[in-house]
C-alpha cells in the first residue's frame, strides 16, 4: 500500500513522491517505508527535448557552422562583395532636372500672376525604383542574419543545460560556460542591430529620394541618395564579416567547452 506525501526533497512538480512499505534505506523515511519517486510523462518529454537538443548542437558544430563559415568566406571573395569602385553602385534616378532660369527670370519681379507660377513649377517625376544591386545583396544577407539568431538561441539553450552545479566542485567549468553565455548575449545584441541598420537604410534613402524629387534643382539631394547606397554597401560587407567571425568564435568556444570537460 502506497502513501502519497508532500514533496520534502524539492523534487520536480512533474514527479510524485511515494513511500512504500519496504525496508527503509533513507534515515529520513518513516519507519517501515522507503522513498519511491515516480516521474510523470512531463519529465520524459523534458528528457526527450534535452536529448534532441544535444543532437542538434552536435550537428550544429560538426556540420552547420563549418559549412556557414565556408559559404560566407566564398561570398566575401565573390564579385558582389569585392567592389572597389563604389560609384559603380549608383542607381539612376529618374528625376527630371529643371532647366536653368533665364537671365531675365532672375531679376526681381513685382507682378506675379497664377499662370506664371504654374509655368515655373518643376516637372513631376514618375515611379522611382530602388537600388536593385543593393536590394539583391540584402536579400542574400537577411537570411544569414536570421540563421545566426537561431544559432545563438540553440547554442544558448545547449550551454544552459550543460552548466554543472557549483556544489559539485566544478567551478572552472561553470566559469567557462557562463563566459560563453555572456558572449552569446553580446552576439545576439549586435545581430539585432544589423536588422535595425537595414531598416534605417531604406528609411533614410527614401527621405533623400523624396527630397531630391521635390527640390529637383538641389543636386546635393541626389548626391545624398548615392552616398546612402555606398554607405550601406560597406555596412553589408561588415555584416558578413561579423557573421563569419561569430561562427568562428562559436566553434572556438565549443572546442574550449569540450576541452574543459
């Protein structure tokens, strides 16, 4: 006959503590009873998740990360990210340039009617396309950013499940794993900044194009659009360099973690 008691040993809520009428082996057990812990189906699900996580992490470090490093290295060596003449990135702006004013128009006029004002309005521009070469590069880089974010989450969960208890005396292993988690947190913060910079590029370039199409006689606004394209190209290359560097550091930390066991 079993006796169901409260949880005196701080066991998981997914487990059940029972005392069975057998020879006691625990000095804290009531006379004639022995402690038996029955784990519910939730505990098995957690254990299955842990095993799945370990296999996923093993595949990540043995296959995925080395492959990503190789792919990113090839991308950096390719023609798309090896442009030295940034002026070649300039996209044509389909914005009409108004004719310069005639000498007589530059004189001060006291009488201006509505018809004269309409004649002096700048010609309207039509549909203005974005920089297709930059958009193509961003379409390549954005999935890499998402993949790195997912890798950070997986590695963080894996490390968290590996941290030994300090009571076990493995202070060195705990220190290394906490250092790894701090590094992963820093990487996640920087990766989130990548997406912010991409959004900022489209917003600021759009503002520059709008100003160039409104004040068509101001050439600086046109130059500003091209400057935005050149700046984001350099930013894209830096992002790819950073992503590759993060994967290399993850691989190094994994080797360090393995060596500490």
